């Protein structure tokens, strides 16, 4: 296993890394809508927060020479399932034609009271 910390991504708010590489797979820790510079939540609605979350995931992936196009699976954690449509619209726009497998669940709360958190598994293509 290889641990990855990406300097440009928001700092971890707990005892974890941004990603772990196991063989040809990258397991990315969940990202919340934190601004990497200020470590403050970005946006007050699901669309703004989802965009920041996916930008943060992209930053982690880019730091490893990957992009959202290399993502095989995501897990989306929503504070409120009523936000599904708003999250889904931003998610579809940012992933474009690429459609990774996905699970979406509603949870009681996210770190820092964020509306959304997304983790992913990506493949290193050779």
C-alpha cells in the first residue's frame, strides 16, 4: 500500500490520508466542500457544495496523475435525500459522459455539517 497526501487538497480533518494506492486502484477518502486555502465550507446550497466536493476530489486525483474520468465507483453521502436532484445535476455535469458506478445514501450528518461528502475508487490506467 502507498499513502498519498496531496498538498493542494484540503487538509484532512482527522487521522487519515487523501488516498491509498493498492495495486492499480486508488481509494480516495471522502471529500467535503472545504476550500483548500481557508479550510472553510464553500457554498450554502447542495449545488455549490457538490461542485466544491468534486473539485476537491479532482485535486486529489490530479495530484496522482488521474482525473474524474478514471473513477470506477463513487459513494455519495447526503445530509438530506431531498438534495439528491441538485447533487445529481452537478455530478452529471462534472463527470460528463463518464458514468462510474455509484451508491448514494442519506446520513444523519457529515463532517463540519456539510450537505454532501463523496469518496471514490479510481483505476490507474497503464
